[in-house]
């Protein structure tokens, strides 16, 4: 940009003295050079002058400001701030503005919550539930002292204060705090200012309650303090004397496993006499396998009991031992006292008799009573004597058992055979099997079932003498194709459970269970699944059937379907004998591309299987390619889905915006309306 | 830009100090008049517009936060006010103005009339700038501030305005030129 181009601007600025020194110099040197610009300069100067003249004429007079001021004062009254002015001044403060905005937002949120009804109610409910629960719990902790408080659960605040209260009382009882100032401190910090105030109020009543409560507590303490001397007396030196007076029955049971029963009995007898005891009873029993077991009851002096037990333990392996003491002191002395009373009664009755009353009736009654009392006396005496004997001697019950007591005496070998046969003619095989019956082959069960679909199956159970079993089983196997053959052998011990080297083994009759079913039901020996891809499914499926028939196979089922993508499927399941399997597989190649071949072979254990005739299942899927891209994938479908999703999202956000507007609109309208009215009022006033 | 004293006056006015505001009326009403006159080309109307502007400014003085912007804000109100008045009188003015002018058919009034029409043909902002400049002889920076123009743009505006008028008034001026 040169000065020449901007000559107007330069000239104007020059006339208004707004050019810098450099610019001024540049302008002047240009004016010297350029005649056009000089001309414009002249004209502009005139223009400027005209304008200056014009505006000087039009300038407001000197009273202009005074007029304006007067007019202003006229229109704006000088009265001091009204309420409106105060409000306006208040609105000027930024803090007020922020507070107002916050209040409006808060109000909106609250209204929104009220409208949707989701937030506040559930929140408050939850809070309330928690409080209530807490109040109940604390009430139960304080043993219902506050549960009867009528103020409980009245309102939330009161409820809160109440549970704070109970909480506080709990603390008092637990920590033993006594002074009211401490009570206030015990209020949980979370209880808040309001609650602590409440607590202060209650604190005045608390000490009184505390006094009432403290008495039982003090009593408890006294009791606890008084308690300790009791065990001390028990532990004092007088204990031995007390023990001496006591009537104790001591019993012991010992279970031993020994090598020889007789030897053990001898030894026990010797030990018993050593310890000043005696054998009370012995019993023994011989088991089927020749082993002995028995029981010996020994009486020994109680003070020697422990030593005796120690000795017995050396006899064999200790399996079980119990040692019991029965304190009968109380009942013993009771009985003794009652006996004394009964004796006195007796002597009194005898005195009565001696008086010789005339009344026979009286005499009879006295006699009767005397008899009863004497019976009692005898009974009690007997009891005491029994106890004396029990106390005098300790009873040791020794159970003896020789080693290998459980060894078996003999074994029985039980054979159980299961045979599953497949045959085209079930009934024939069934009859043949029944024909095997002989004195050594016993048919225990035979049944032929025909279900409502016409399927026939049969079950035959037989018991075969051991020597015949192999021949019969072989004959049965030959009658059909063996699907499964299992033999279970069980050795049953007799006369004991444990192993024994010298026990005999005997073969029992063989139990044979045969199930006969038609071979359709037979599970395939080998299962093959494969897919054949071809363009003409229908035709190839027919051809496949022909091929199968050629190989002596049977079509079990077939289906044809077409899916939305235009793909065609024909599913064919075949069954061929194993020997023709390979030939069929090879011929399949002529139908199309064979894919996904999977072969599952079921090798059966424990049975001799006629592999050549075993059935092999083939499930073949013949299918066509169909459309490469299915209708629900690919570009268009993806686009469609995407658009649908985004449309959904937009709709959703529209809905949200609508909700937001529904929340905001009334408020905005109210606020704007309010401002408008306020302004109208103020305008009218001014 | 603005000295501390001036700023203090504006600040007080913003906060509702009436005396400060009256002070502002004394100092600022002439520039405001210049603007209003620039737009309206009529002294009485311009004066009324300034009066309205001041009243309105006083009523809504709390809307301004920055004392620096107070004068510019005043000018803005004045411009709006003047524009409103201009719009309202539009249908009447065409028949009215020639009459008053024709009542004094002197030599100066011909130029005056032409000047008048030349001014009227300028854009509003040009008129405002010219009247501010020629009434008050305010420097360019202040005018830019008052009219809310960017720095340095006034030179172009005035240059163009003068050039336009110069071209329009050329014949009349030539006759006046000795």
C-alpha cells in the first residue's frame, strides 16, 4: 500500500493531526511529487473547513449540560433507595448472583426429583430404614430399657436423637462412666449438634437412672468378691479327710487284643490275686474261624486299680480303655439316714404292739405298718450292702479278643455275567436260549417285551453250574451279535471279613443275564459325520441313497432344508456294516467335495465283537454354497444396523432434552416473566 | 488510558452514586450529543436522544462491571437511542426537512443542504465518527474506544467518509472556492 493509494486516509489524518512524524514527512514528500494528490489535498482541506464550519455552527450551546442535568433530575427523582433499589443493589453483588443461580438450580433439581419420583423418596427411605434398624438394635442391646420409650420412632429427628440416647446409655453401662459431662462426650460424633443438645437435656436425668442401675451391679461385684474363698476351702488340707468319707465306685473297662486267649486269662488271674482281687466272671466264645473272644470281670481293691490296669496293658494291644468314678456319697448317706429313721419307726411300732391294745383292728394296722417298714429297712440295708461291696472293690471289665478274629473262614466265588445280544430275530434267539435249560442250567427269569411301536426285546436270566458255565455262555454268544459282555466276579468271605491265607475258596453258580434286542437299536460301532459341498443338493442326495443301498446300507433318516441365505441342506443318516464302510466312503468322493470328516469309534471293552458286521453310522450333510454374504451381515446390513442404532441414540437424547426442557421451561418462563413484570413496575414508577 | 480519578468517578456511578453520575453527565454529554447528532442530523432530536440515553444509563447502570467500559457503553446506548428515533421519524422527515431548509434560501444554505444530504448518505458509523471528530476534536484512539472500533480502523473510516463527501460536494465547493 502506498500513500498514493491511501491518500484519502492520510489526508484526513493529516488534517486531524493524527499522523506520526514519519508519516507526515512521507505524505509531504509524496504531495510534492504527485499532482493528483495535491489536488485532492486541496479539496480535502476545503472539505474539512466546510465541515468544521458546519459543526461549529451546530455545536450545542453552553447551557446544554445544564439542560440535560435539569432534565435528568426531573426524570429521575432523587428519593433515597426503595425496596426495588435495594433489591437491584443486592443483585449487583456477585455473591448474591451466584447464590441465586445455585438456588434456582437446586430448586430445579428438587422439582425434577419430585416429578420423576425416583431420587429423594428411596434415599430417605433407605436412611430411615437404617436408622430404625439401628435404633432397634441399640434398644435390644440395652435390654429394653429404652424400648418402651414412647418417643421412639416418632419422627426421624426424634428417632435419631433417641438412638443417640440409647447409644449413650450403652456406653455408660459398658464403660461405667458416672459423671454427666462424660456422658455428653460419649455421644458419637456423628450424632451432630442437634443430638448432642438433646443429650445434654437427658444428661440431667441420666445420673438418677445411673444410681438406680448401679445397685444391682454393685451387688454383683460383692458376690464376685465373696466367691473366691469357696475354692480355697476345697483346696485346704482337710480335703483328704473329706475324700476318705466319700463313697466312690470305681469302674474300668479295658479292651485288649491278645495272641492267646487262655494265656491271657491265666495272667489276668495271677495279676488279680497279686493285687488282692478276684475274678468275678469269665466268658469266652469261639468264632467260626477258630479264634476266641471273651470277657473277664475282675474285682480289685480301689487303691490297687491303677497298678492293676498298668499290668494288664502288657498283655496285648490295648484297643480301648475307660476309667470311671461314680460318687454315690450323697445317696449313700441319704439312704443311711432314712434307714435310721425307719429303724426308729420300727421300734416305735414294736412298742405299740407291746402295749397290747384290745382293738384287733388297731393291732392289724400296726402289724401291717410294721411289715412295710421292715421291708423298707431290708431294702435299704441291701442297697447299702451293695454299695459297700461296690465301693470296696473296683470292677474291671476286660474284653479279650484274639488276633485275626475277623479272618474269613472260607470264600465263595460268585460270578455274574451280563450279555447283550443284537439280532434280527429276537423271538427265535429267545426261544433258543430257553431251550438251553437243563438240570445244570436253571432259567430263573425269561421275559419277552413288545412295546407299542412294535419293537421287541427280551431278557433271560439263568443260573449255571460252575462247570457248565463256559459252554453255555459260548452258545449264547453265538446266537447273535454280541454288543456287550461283562463278567463280574465277587469273592464273598464267609465267617469273617478279613483276609485269611488258609481259607478255602469255592465256586458258586454263575448268574447270567442276557438282554436281546433288535439290531436297529444297537449303538453304532463307528460314527462318522461329514459334509459334502455340491451345487445340486437334491440330486446328489438321491445319488447318495443309491450308493448306500449298493453297499448294503440302510438310510435311517433324511431331511432337506433351505435357509434364508439360499443355502440348501440335505441331512442323511446311513448305517452300513463295517466291512462296507471303506467302499462307501470312497464312493462318496464322486458326489462332491467331502469336508469336515470326523470319525468317532467306540471301542468297547470286555466284549468280543464281530467287527466286520458291526454297524457304522454315517451322517452326511449335502449342502450348497448359497449366498456368500448373508442378509444380516455385510455392508448394507451393518449400515442399516448402525443407522438404526444412531437413530435410537438420537431419539434417546431427544427424549432427554425434552425432559430437561420440561424441567427448565416453567422456571425460565417464570423467571423471565418476573423480570419483565419488575421492569414494567420500575419503568412506570420512573 | 483512563486516569485514576476518572475511573473512580465511573466506578462510583456504576455503584449508584448519583453525584458521580451527574459529573459524568457534565463531562460526557457532549460526545454523546455528537454521536446522536451524527446519526440524526437534528439538534433537538439529538438532545432528546442524549437525555433519554442518560436516563436509561442511570436506570441500568448496574449492568456494567468494568469502569473502563462505561463511556463506550454510554455511547452505545446513545447510538441505539438515536437509531430508534431515526427509524421512528423516517416517514415524516422526507417532507419535513426540505421545507425548513427552503425557508432560508441563502448561498450558504445550498452548500449546507448539500452537505446535509452528503452526510445523510454516509453509513451511520461514519457519521458518528465525523461528528465526534468535528464537534469535540477528540483524538482517534478515544473515538475508536467510544464507538467500539478496532485499533487504527478510524483512520480508514474518516478518510473514506471525507473522500465520499468531497466527491459529492465537489461542484458546490468549486463554486465557493475563490
